[in-house]
C-alpha cells in the first residue's frame, strides 16, 4: 500500500508540476542552508579581512584584503594554546565524572529500582524546568564555601567538574536506554552468579556504546561552550576556559583578530558534530523502542 504524499506521482509526472516542485525544493533547501551556514561563513571570512573591511557598511561578501596572518596573530596574542589546554582539561574531567556517576545513577534507577526511585527521577527531571541562570547564585555560594568540607573551590577544576555531574538530562537518556535492554539478558547473567556491578560492566556498558557516545559529546560540548559559570568561578587568567579567556583579552585587540580567535574557538565543536553526527542521532533514538 503506497503512502499518499502532498504531490502524487501522477501529478509529479507533469512537466510543469515537476518544474514547480523542484523550484520550491531548491528555494527551501537554499534558504535553510543560507540561514544556518551564512553566519558561519561570515565568521570565517571576516577572520581574513583587515580591521577596516570588517566594520565596513555594507559588508563585503568576499574578503577584499586577504590577510591569513590574523589567525596566527590571534593564536599568539590571545594565548589560545593555553586556553585550549585548560578547556580540554576541564571537558575531559567533566566527561569522566559524568560517565561514572551518571551511569551509576541511571543504572540504579533502571535496574536496581530503589525505594522512591520514580519520585527521585521525577524530581531530577523537574530541575530541567528551572532556568540555569536561576541556579547560578546558590551554586556560587555553595562552591565558595562547600558544606561539611568547608573549602573554597574557586580557581580549581572541581568548580567545573562537580556541577557538571548533576545533569538530569543525561541521566534520563541513560535510563531510557538501560530500560530498553532485554530483561532476559540481565536475568540470565544474574542466574549465572553475576553481581549487579558485574552485569553493568560486562553486559550493560558494552551494549550501551551509542548512548555513552552521545553523553560524552554532550559533556564535552557543554563545558566547551559554557561562559557564565567559568567567568564567575575562574577569575585567574591562567586557569580560564577558551570563551572566558577570549572575552578577557578582547580589549585592545583588533576586531578582525578577535573574530579569527572566535573562529578557532568554534572549530573543535564543529568538528565533533560533523564527525559524530550519526552517533548523536543513533544514540538519541536507540532507547526509543523497547525490545
């Protein structure tokens, strides 16, 4: 049984209808391409312009003064190597903590089924309804003087790592995927004498590679693109992330060099998406169907 679409095959066989169809298709695809890739092209091309051409009105579509030295100058003047190292260090640490603690939380909610587990999950998901900016002040007061241990975490990696662990969205994604794993497989392992920890390590984690990849990408990109929290908690210039460091050093830097630095800062996340886009989509839909 064929599915009826907006334009039937019989109508599409007519030359005039086919021409109109492809014109509309080209306009829609071209419009969306321009909307999404236009700002990216402007960012990259402006990094090759001189300062006068960047601020020129109307702007030039193709750089008239091609100066690739802007990128090397931005790399040296704004110490992008050190900022990239700091950001990568924070991102990998946040990734490690999320993979350990979020996986443990999701596995316990999915398979161990603790008392009030559904209520705990509901309260976790309720935090997604709270704007992130509302939580900035209580989080800052917490890291300023951590309860019990009474330590100030400012200018330490812990100020980035610990708040990143409390990610209800990642826990929910992991739990949904763990729920989709056949119960018979886990019961068979339990009958063979495997402990819950052994089942997690030997069975659940190997089959959960797609969703673990998605969580890993979200963890790295989340730290990479964050600005407000690192700006408040990492005042030391030697410990700042890429976004905060570029902002702090932007005063007195020509606008074309600043745009070149922003282009360099955006390249890693773009590469992550282009390389792992299939993993992202497959991981997000992997737990949608049970069985």
